C-alpha cells in the first residue's frame, strides 16, 4: 500500500507509545470511535499488506466505493490528528522535565492564567537568574516578558511598578542581544560548513570543521563580543580593546568588518565616558566623524551629541558651540527627537556661557514636550531668572516643578537634583546682604552634591542641569572666597 503520513506515524510508534495511546483512548471514552477502530486495526496488522478496500470493509461492514472514500479520508485525518496531539504532549512533557528554564516559564504562565500575579512576582527572580546562569537568553527574555506584563497590567498601578517594568524592558533587550550574538556566532560556523560542503566532494569531518585563518579569527572576535552582552566583564575597556585588536588583524574586505569596528569603537567611547575619560572618548568620536560617508545619519547625530556633551563636561564650551554650528547641516535631516535633543544641548551651552539673550530667544514652551526635555526646559527657565538676579522667580519656578512631581514620580527622576536647585536659589534670595551665611550654606550644598555625584547613576551625575549647578556653586564660592 502507498505510504502516507498516518501509516508513517503508526510504524514509527514504539510499543510503549502504542500502549499509552490505547490507554488514553480508553480513559477519554473514545474506544467506540471509528478512528480508534482504525488504530486497533493498524497496530495489529502488517500495514503494508492492507488495502484501502480492506480497511474500509473492516470499519464500515460495506464494500468500498469511490463515492464513500470521504469517510475513509475523514477517519484517517482524525486518527492522524490524535496521534500528533499525543506526540506533541509527550514531547512537551519531556522538554518540561528536562529543561528547568522552560518548566519555570510555563509555570509562571500558568500563574498568569490563574491570576496568581503575586506568585509571578515571588518566583520571577529565581527563574530568570537560572536561565541566565544556563546561558538561555531567549528563555530569560520570555520569563522577563511575563514579569513586565505583570507590572504593567496586573499589579497595583504604582509609579514604582511602571519604573520596574521600564527597567526590565532594557534588560530584556540585553538578553535578546546576547541571544542574537550567540546565534550569530553559531550561524557563522554553520555557513562556513555549508560552503565547504558545497565546494567539496568530501563529506569528511574536515569539510564540516575547516575554517581558514580569517574565519577562525572572526570566530574568536564573535566570542569576545558575545561575552560583552552575556557576562559580567571586570574590565569592559580591555575587553573592547581586544575586540578591536582582533578586527584589525582581519583584511578590510572581510565580511562586515567596518560595521563591527564602528560598533566596538562606539562602545569603547561609551565606556570611557562612564569612567570620566572624556579625552579618550572624544578622540574616538573625532576619528569616527572623519569618515562621515560611512556613518548612517541618525548614528552620526548621536555621535555628534555624545561628542559635544563630552566637550561640555570638560568645560570646553566655546569649542562645543563651534562644533554644534559646524555640524548643524548634518543634524537638520535626522528625526525630530534627535533634533530636539541637540537643540537642548545648545540651550544648555548658552546656560553654561551665561548667554541670557540667546537662552530667552530660543527656549521653547514646555507644554508639548515629553518629561525628559520638559524638566530641562523648566530648569532653564529658572536659570534665566537666576541670570537676571531674580532669585525669587528662579526659586518659584523650581518650587512649582516640585509640586507638579509630588504625586507623579517622573520616569526620569530629577527630584534630588531639583532639591539642590531649590537650596541654591533659597540661599541666594535669603542671603542677599549676608555673604558669610551664603558662603557657609553653599559649602554644605557643595558637599552634599559631591556625595550625590559619587553615588548617583551615570545618567544623573552627567545630567547637564546638574553639571551646570555644580559649576555655578563652585563659581559663586570662588567669588565669595
């Protein structure tokens, strides 16, 4: 008899599986169904010896005709589906039993189905940590997705939970990045093996395993790159330098080597910024910006933003302003969000340069801005008042900002920095004729800001309104002294 899917499945089943399937039919009270009759017939006979006509007669006690062939097709289809469902269930249980990460994922998913959201909260950390320890980044991402959904839709709608969801989204992207790099590494090896098999008559191990010297070097590079995402590296700078060194040994025509060099150099510059090595970061940015044609527009705008931000951190304000004017035409064609970031960078430069006139001319209204830009805008409003020596108005602007954040914790939490601004302006408005009290108060403020700077996350201690206040406190103290 001609082979078909059903007969292939029946033939492949083990005795144990046949017994389990028979028991399942009995437990489900399906033993009187035609597909069970067909199953019993096929497992007890040599399938190759059975004809369609004989099977039909056994099932329906009538001779087979073409007009009644649909009955046989239906029972074939039903039995095939039952066997497939059984095999899927068996495979699923085997996978669950042999892979704790998949087990944990489906357990958390069951908690979600049963609305036991507090149990997801309780078991998430252990589950995701186990997946990460196994290097199972796809499952770590899937488990994290359940917890993100939990924070966003099921737990008490508090700012803290939404902020946790936002943090987990960043982690999830890192897990997916590690998963991608791991598979990129494996796929590079498979591609080379396939290429070798296509180009050689040999099916030997050499055809599967052979990689030329450049391929082997690139394989080592991908391993190093993958480790950046997947492991806690003690020295990211040294690790990235090793990645760049490996890439420099490869010919310039090798694969997508320029894009990989670009990635590593941008990552290295970022690490330099995090460790306050701004000169080294700027050297990289300057080299990257020299080869303008090879950089995509939005990436170039980001590099310009980072480069000019570093110049501001180094208090090279005139150079920073010169660079903004130089790259203005490049910035004009990027997304509105990037243009807005660069506009606020220029406004902060005017604040550092104490150019009240240009600040007033170009500062926008806050109403249509998202929180991050809105907070900078309101800090700038207060700085304009301060530059006019209107300390009352500067203080009032920050106090209004504080009141607006009282019941709405911001996604980017500037409240500590805002507290420093309020103290700074309050000291000025209350000590106009008492320079001694002003000096003492500013010394205490400077000490507290220094402690904050040492303990804050990079995005807060490098926040330009915070850097402006640090500089201005230092300047006023120097004048008072």
